[in-house]
C-alpha cells in the first residue's frame, strides 16, 4: 500500500507573521514553481529568485517576469493591498501576492473556483456577475435627509468591516462549499461580504432587504472559517458578516432559517440538543426513510428514543428558557 | 473588426471617468466606458487616503475654509492654478459632493455617538470608513453605480489611439482588450480622456501598474497642447522594502481624532520632520517634507531611495488604530505599529501638469477631445477635484452635443492602427530585448536623471538616453510569445511607445522652466522666480516640432508675496 | 489536575462513546473531572447566528459555573471550544454586554468575572500533562496504525482566536500519533471542514466534502482517522455509508475519537472505549498493536 507519511517542518512550530518575515536573508534563493497554462495540466515551471528585503510573492513574480519569463501572465495593479487583483495560491493557500511574504520554497497556482484565462490570471466575470445579481446598492425607504445624516458607528459596525473588502476573491477560492460547484446555490464568502455592505446598513429600505434576501442560500455556509483565514483584510467574515446576515434572513424569511430556529427552540425547551428531535423536526419524517441507517443508529446507541421523548435536564432547561428570546410566531 | 457607435466614449475608470459617465447617463446620453485596468479598482483614485472638507462643511470656520483654499493653491499647486476655478470647485464640494456621495451610501466615518470623525487643525478631513483607505469603498461604490446603470463598459481594455475624422477632430478611439486579444473601434461624438494623475514613468511610482502616460502620449500625437508637464509631485514617505510596496505610504497627514501624525528620522537617528511641528498648514505636507529630505540627502543622512525612516513610534497605538489603516504595513511585517519605524523612500507621485484645457468646458485644444481629472493640467491631486471635473465635462459635452460632428472617423485611421498593434506582436528572432526590459530602462533613466534633483545637464543626458532607446532598442523589441490571450508583453510593448513619447515631453518641459518651484527642483536654477515663472508652461505641437508659450496666472485671492527667493526657503 | 468537564450535547447523545472514553482516560491520566451537569448547549452555530445575546449568555453561564468551582473548563468538542472562547472574548471586550449577562446570571445566584480558562482535551494533553509524561504513561504502542489526523475547523480557525497564520501548521494530532507509536499520514483533508453544520438540514454538502477527505486519507495509506471533535466524527463515521453509495470500493475507514486513541495507548481495551459503537467497525484492531500484518492479511485488506 502507498503510504504518504506526514513530514514535520521546523517552520510549523512558529507560525507567526514575524517568523514568516525572518525566514530568509538577503542573497538567499527562493525556489518557485509556477503553474503555466501552456504545455498541459501539470506544467509547473521552476525558477530561482534571489531574496530581497521583505520580499513579497509579487516581487518574486515581477523578478521572474523581468529576468526569466517575460511571458508569464499574472494580474496586479496597485501592489499595496487596495485593488485586490493579485490573489494567487501559494503552496495551496490563497494569498494576496503583493501582501504575502515569500517562503523559501513556493508553488504558485491560480485561484480556484474561477476559469483560468492564462497562467495565473483568472476570469473575474463569474464573481462580478454574482455580486451584481444581488443589486448591491441602497434603496432607501425614507428620502435622504442631507449631509451629515443621522448614523452612528455602532449601527455600522458590521458594515464597516464589510467595507474593507477589496474583492480579491481569495475567500471565494478557499471556500469548500463554492468548491462543490452546482451542488448548492451558496453565494460564497466575498459575495456575501459585498451583499452585507448594503444589507446590514440601517439606511437600506426594508423592502429592498427583504426582496434581496429572498433568494439567498446563506445557510449552506459550513462555518469553516477558511474565508477568514485567507482574508488579507482580516474581515471576520463568519462572525461579523455571515452570522448577522443569517440573523437578518431569519427575521425577514424565517422559513429559510428553519434549521436554526428549530435548533433554538429545542435548546429553549431542553437546555441541550437532542439530535434526533433536531433532524426529525428539520427534515421531517423523510429522515426515517433511510431504514437501514435508523436501525444501525439504534443498535449502536447513537439515537435514544426514550431520551428524545422523555429526557429533559431541568436546571439547564430553565436557564435556557430564561435566556433565549421568544420567537414572535 | 467591430465598430461600436455611441454618443460619448470615456477613457478611464477612476473618479473622473466614472463621475463623467454617470452624469452623462443621467442626461440621457449613451456612453461607452473603456478602462485599461478595472473600473474603480485601478488608477490613482483608490489611493485617496482621506477626503478634505471644503468651505463651511461640518462646522468649518471661515478661517478653516480659507486655509483649505490656501492649501490647495499653495501646497498642492504652487500657485500654478486658476484661483477662480478653485473657488468654483470648493463651492461644489461644499454644496453637492458630500451630500451626493452620502445619499448613494458612502459611509463617512462616525463615532459611536454619531458624529462624523474629523481631524483637528486648520484644515479638516474625513474618511470613507477608514482613513488611509477611503478611496477603496469610494471607488467600489462608483463601480457599483456604473454596473447599476448597465453602461456598456470594457475593462482590461487599452485605448491605443485617438482616431480622427477627416476634418481633424477626434471621432473615437481604437481599443484592444488584452485579455481576449479583441481589437475594436468606438465612434463617438465626444471623446473624454480621463486617464489620471500618475504614471509609472519612474523606477518608483505611486501609479498603478497599467499607468504609462497613455493619455498624454495619445493626446499629443493627436495634436493636443500640454501645460506644466514638468510639475511632478513626490511622496517622501513610501515604504522602501519590499519593492512592491512603493505605494504603501506612511501618511504624514493629520490623523482622524488625534493631534499627532507621522515623523521622519534620518540615518543618524535624528528626527528631521514631524508633521505637526514642521508644517504650519498642518495638512498633507509633501513638498515641505521633500525639502527637509533634500537637506538630509545633502548632509548624507539619507538617500532618495532609502536610508531614512518614518513611523508613529511617538504615538499611542490606539490612536493610530482607531480610525486609520496606517499600521497595516508594520503589522504585516510582524512588527507592532507603535514601536517601529520603517525605512522609507521617495516615490514619483502625481503630475500636476497635463493637457491644456479650458477649465470652464474641459475642452482640450483638439476638437472633439475633452478632458477630466488628473490628466488635465489645470490642477493637482484630490479625488474631489477629479470628481468635479467629471461634472463639468458632462455639462459641457451635453451643452455642445447637438453641435458635435457625427461624421465617422477616417476609414484608414483604424486600419493603420490595427497594423501598428499587430506589428508589435512579432515574436520571431531573439535578438532584441523584451518590452518589459525597455520599460525598466526608461524608468531607471527617469529616476537617475529626472528625479527630485534636476539640472540642464541631467535632463539632456536623459534625452540622449531615451533617444538611444528609441533608435536602438525599440526597433529590435521582441516578444516571447505571440498569443493574444492575457499577453502582458503585448501591452508592455504599447506602453513603451507611450512612455517614450511622454517622458521626452516631460523632460523638454522641465528644461523650459528655468526656476525651482515646490517639488520641482533644478540645481541650476535654485530660486523660485515668481516674476517670470508664476506662469503656465505651455507646449503646442507644430508642424516643425514644439512651440512653447508662457502665460502668467492671475492671483485674485492668494499671492506668494515675493518675487524671487531660494526655493528651499519658501514655506510651500 | 482538577478540571470542570463540559462534554457538550454530542458526547451525551450521538457520540456517547466519547463521553465514556473521556471519563476513563481522564482517570488514567490523573485528571480529576467535575462534570458541569447543569450546563446547557453552547448553541453550536445556530444560536450564535439567530440569537447572539442568548448565545453569549449561555456560554458565559458555563464559564461562570466553572468559575464558581475555581476550575478551568475542559471540552471535548471543537465547536463548543470556539463558542466558549468567542463568548469569553465578547464578555471581556464589551462591558455593556458583560453587565447585561451578569444581571441575568444573578437570577440563579451566578456571577462571572471573566477569568475562566478554556481548554480542549487535546490541549490538556500537551499543556497540562506534556509529551514526556504522556510517553511514560503510554503502555501500549500502535505500530500497525497509520493514522490520518482530522482536526476539523473550530480548533484551528479563525486565526483571530487561534493565531495560526496557516491552520495547516497545527501538528498536535500528528505529534500525538507519533507518541502512541503509530505513523501519521499526510493527506489533503487534515484541517479541512467536515460540513457537519449544514448536515442536519441537508447532508449533501457534508457527504460530498468529507468523501474527498476520506478518499485522500485512504489513498495516502491511512488505516484509521482520529478527530478531536464529535461533530466531525459524526460526519466521518455515521455518514460514511452515505458516502459509500455508488462507490466501487467502499471506504471502510474506522474513525477514532481522540480520547479513544489515547485510551488505547494507555492500555484500555477497545470495548471499554466503546470503539464498537461506531458505525464503521474496525475489522481486526489487534493488528494496530504490536505485530505488523502478514502478507496474506495485507492482501486481504
């Protein structure tokens, strides 16, 4: 049998920005493999680039274009984390080329989940179209009251974070649900951040918010935080964008948030989650159609109908009931 | 080849081009937008760090309103500006600009109590969301406005030539989509050039990658006159390493909600500039910083390309992080923003000069060709001014519209351009160097000889060098690949020609201005000479070459108050 | 070492074997656990989205229960860990929120001052016991086990909570695998997501995503997987038959809870650790201990 042992690397023990900026010295050689379009699916071209002070991935790509492969296609405009056009994958992880420190050995690939035009240049159109389809602009219910209009930063806390988005699409490439393709209609992290800029803005009209959120598939987010990990703008995408958006959806379209609302009501009543009740109430009795599975789960003690029917932790349930906001319905 | 016919074609997707487009659309005109980069994501507009309040906005006093106007005229333009235009512009910013931006949803940063956060001082600014990053949400909003209107737009598409009608007027453009390789012609009654303030003509430049002075070069080839091309602004506080961070600025501007700002230290550890102490106007002191740095370079305590340091190590970290992005570079390098200084270097910033325009109509000297924003030679350096141009040019085109020619461009014009473009794609042989290499040679030549310190000797040397490149390197230029998909070498080849044309004009204009003024420092003419040179330095294209013209500026409100003194002793 | 033990909902229902194993293993390791019987669910992902105040309150309440006994709280679930950490951060950073929560806690005589340390069983192994002592306590080696560590998300991300620039640099499970004498395997799924949090409503995402992880582990030679999270375990193990539908070579990939792997090394027997309660059973667990499989066995496998 083929065995691929896990290799421990010294760099893993100190994974900080400071460490990443001090791995190399002037004159060291950075070894780079770059994915090229010409010459087949697995064509990686090797380059060696002398390290220069504080060298970024983009500096290395520029060096390659200047000295070794002038025909290398890669996109960038500003070089300073503002235009968001230079994201690539370095050793399998999404980075903004202008912002990320080089590593002694790097493999550079184009972003995932988007068509490649050539080499490291991806077609931005699918992302742009998706964002545009949500009509990401304010439609006020009340006429604008004149500058400065009443508004506090407290109202705009999440929006303010969302406004740091530079549409670099790093998270769109990193998102495992987007990676599943047509299996879901999930918007993807960056489109949701773009959406949040107006959906969470108290100035936006209620009608506009409700109509935009009607077609949203936000509950397909698996909360994996991959997006937060790669976001060069450090936007807390899950906690400050997706969760507030989910809350908004649950408010205006509770039918779309069925699972979350059932979950909440179970905790309110029991104090803890009974998975059997959760699945039955969320999926309905179709959950029982998989008879073989139900039997296996019963035999292995993974479901316990007695507990589901009669179990209730008194003290916890009382606490939960006190804390949890009652739904209007 | 495809020909698109429209009412107006706008070249450029920054603040000026976007606003011109939106205003024209509102007036019911059909517009086609062409952007060499991505609309609202390339060009100088995304770099707008903060937004200056003009007039009596947000409780500005009469004195603050006056200081702001004085700042624009003195510090940003060294009096080379029409003061009446500046007044019109300031009034518009006060009355229309902020309300319009806020109405469409721009978030001007508030505190938790709901007050718009400003910096204290004689001149006040606000930020869109975060100081240092204002241009990003600002331009993103413009991008979405453009998308919302459904305006026909072509991005990552470069205009390679302004096309003429038989009567000599501009009737459209030739364009190349460098992602797909498609070439096409846009015919329009009016052509608006909005290609921006800054270009990558020097080794270190604040312009985005795609900027190569295309607007200046194409307009000059089409016969347009230029003004003050020599007036080049410099940043002194951009991060020296990594190379790619040459537009990561340690902002010297006042910090929102704070009385502090950045300081500069030489290689001997001596502080030589603290914005709050050394700048009497307390706002964007780029020229004063440059003069202070010049003295350090003379004393061998700094170089223009590094060996001096900037930062906020004298300020409470919380003050920096409350409303600004100013510590982002330090953090990314694994440092704390408050206890480190970063090595910084000079970077070529905005060019004050550009096309000669009538600032009431934004017409260039060529019929059919209009101008908006930084590529015009009428002002310098603020996103609000560029936006104002967008409004003026839209009003002007709409007013002229019925009188503008509907004749198509000369049929041969597009063919000639197509041949020129395709001939650049040649890749046979390997003798010549690639366009990227030639670009670098031009940028190094400009940095070495047309940098902060200039003289007739250095400028002539640069001309010789560029002539050599034009005669030797250019004809032998070869591309590695002749494919048409995302072929950046092809784009570079086009850029090289524009850069050669523009740099030569800039150097000739620099030779003409025989004085030093603000950031324009000539070692052989160290004095600011208001008697002779408080004037527009105009270049006209003639059959035989270039004709210079000098027209003094009127000084209705602000005057320099001296005829002649050493530039280094001038406080602006 | 004394710890307040918070098992979470899963370990008390669908993954009851985790609770059993953890209690046994803790005893062997000399950890004195006080179970927080009156605690509630931490709200998983759902409550934090739809009712943040309740989410913070319930989590702070758990921290307050531990604080009352002056004990650090130990979890065995990634999502519970992150929820408690996030609530702790919010409590510390937002005084108004802290006051509001304490008002509500006062109704049952509780109060939280903000100092409870939150730890996961995985960290207890490294930080409280230490690799040296663990090694000395391990009486059984598992050389026949090629183990694919499956971290799950909420113990390595978000970066603001855990500090990894690249979460793939979390290597604690592999280090542990070496300590128990087994071979850690490299594969693409190590720090990927199992999709659990969408599974109660629609299993498709979890099934499709996690099938890729198991396939990679299998292709790279893993004979079992280990996870520190019962939610990941539920997908990896309970949903594995769904992944096998239509698959020519079914996975048959046993998945261990972290406590079970440690328990085996401590000399506990597989049935004590309830390894037989998993949906995917281990065909011959004795092969993991001691002697390497014969050629015949290898071919049969």
